[in-house]
C-alpha cells in the first residue's frame, strides 16, 4: 500500500458587511480571494476518501454483510432511513462534487491551472458513479453549478448520467483528452493519489472505464470498448499504480473507525456470511480482517447473523469476532481505496469469462487474487489457488469465484461489494434475522430527508418513480431477474 500521509488544511471564508469602497477597504492584499487549486484538489481527494472509507466500513459493510451489529442496529435490519454510526453518504457525494466543480472551472478559466482539468474530470466521473450506483436517479447535470445553475435541480436518469454528454463515460474521455493535450510545465500539486504523475491519472481513468463498462454491460454492448482498452494496456496493472492514499496511526489522519468509543467499536462484529465465506475458502485473510473472539479457547472466529432484533436479545461482543487491528490499532497500514490493480484484473477476468474480451480469464483472476493478498499485506498460501479458490472449483461458477474474491478484497469498501452483489447476485448473502424491509435485501439507498425538504417538487417526481422512495426498486443497470 502507498504511504503518502497528509494533513488537510481547513479553509474558513468570512463574508463581511457591505460598506462604501468595500472592495478596497475589505480586501486583504496578502490573502488569496479564492482557494488555490492545489489545496482544493487535496481537499476533495482526502475528504471524499476519508469519509467514504468510514462510510464503506460502517454502513457499506453491513449492506454487503462483511460485518454485523450487536446493538443500535436498525440499519443492519435494513431500515436504511435511520442511519446511526454511518449510512448517510448523500452529503459526502454532493459536497465533494460541488468542490470538484469549482476546481474544474478554475482549470478551464485560468491557463496556469490547466493541469488540473484532466484530474477534475476524472474525479467527477468517479464520484458521480458512486452517487448514482448507490441511489439511482439523482440530481446531476444541473446540480453542481451554484449560482450559475438551478438551486432545485431535476433528478436525472441513471442511464443518462452514465451515457450522455457530460456524463460519467464522457467525462472520463474528457479527462484523458485534457491530460494528453496538456503541454504546460506547471506541475500538478496537491495530488495525494499519484504525487502529480499525470500518466497514472490516465491509467486510473482507463481502469474506471473498465469498471463502469462492466457495470452497465447488462444494458449496453461494451465488448468493442473493453477490447480496445485491454489491447492498449494503459490501465492500473500493479499495486504500485493503485489510486490510493494511506492513513496514519494517529489523529487527525488515522482511519476514523479507530476514533470510535470502545463501545461503538465492539458493536461491529464479523457476520455469519463472512465466517462461512472465509472458512469455505480456508482464507488466511480472516485474521487480517477480524480477531479471534475473546471467549474462544483456540483462537477461533465466530460470526453473527445480520439484523438481529436487539430489543429481544443481548449478545456479548466477547462471543463474536471483532474487526481486525488494521482497522483500529494499526491504521497506518490501511488505504483509502479509489481504484486498484486487483479490482481491475477481476473486472477484466469477468470480461474474459463473458466473452467481452479475448484473453485467458484464469490468468487475470489469479493475478487479481495475488495482488489482493499483497494489497492486504497477507501471504498467499501456495495451495490457495489450486483448491477451493480456483476459478473453476467444483460446485462454483467462475463469475461467483471472481465476485467473491472481489468481495473479500473490498472489505472496508462495503458499498462497492453491495453494488456488485446487486449486479451479479454474488456472493450469496443471508436473509437478515429480523428484517425491517419485508425480508428483502435492499437494491438502492433511499433519498435522505434533506432531499425532500430542500427540493420538494423534483423530489416528488423521483419519489414516485421509486415507488415511494422504496429500497426495492432496481437502478437502471440492474438487469438481474
């Protein structure tokens, strides 16, 4: 994992009252009137990465059943309108998309800032995809323009957000084109993903294109585009090229889960789903992600079924496996993960298995597994890929094997695991014990109450389109029966 660790500056803007000769009197000649793009780029990357890493662990891991909750678990029972320790990513997406839009505008308006245009386009595509994949149709095309746009934007269709001009795929192409067209000598500063290396940004964009093309492949023929990207080979190929930044072991830059009170920390335990997956594969990463439960006599691991009725049962944290030390005591070994080589290889393995590209799926799958073990600083057992984790293991389909390995490696990126489950139905998740969603696993997050309060007219249209803001209305790319 990369070891770039940064402290983020906090910017405070003070608006003073109007007076005669306001501009002359109230302008500090020694202070900039706008945030420098290098600071803004760093702020967007860090704030989004830090907050979504916590969200992905605290809430996403519950949806994808990496973890379960002992108490205060309405979210784990799929009452997703009642976020507690996590489960409200909407403002994280919109705040950072807004700030990134400022960066994008600066890059276009000032030639000295042109180097930021490509990365800003790529980040916009990345965050927009996460937003629509979680919620479905959302305000997008007119949502980030401030005073130049509508303060009450319409909810755009997910299909349009992916495929239309200025949408996700188009912005990735624009980002690559902007970087290729840049001829200036001013370096990219504030880049905590790649330390200013523009070639890495192009690789990042191409890996994202692979990801999003696979995501919509149930609706759109993506074979030709995927084959072209694969043949050119300019995507994230090894862990030294990953789009990540590292946390530290101490505040303020340690993983936020490490900052929880002891009682909140011990509320999160291994799920029964995770226990079965790791034990079926004899996967040694179980001791990276979890701890042997305190009451064990032989360093065993024990998982809890998701969504218990905490009002009628009071399980002890000593009887279940808590989160591993990497998430609390040793977070300097932990990354905020935007995109990796192992995820790219798993995506390409799926593309090969489905005939979207012409190559050997097993080779890509084996590379992905090897890189995932390396990423999580865990030694790969010599026989692992020859046994139950083999792509063609008896009783498993290749797609199940690919997505299960991605699920394991995405621990902490739980929203990503949940999205992939919705797209593929793998790995098999369990019915929660005391469901508050009629026994159904949600296929989208609900719009938050703020969305209804601040943009009521357009919200009503989106609410109707989702059957009353239901958790059970599929997003556009979800083509499962």
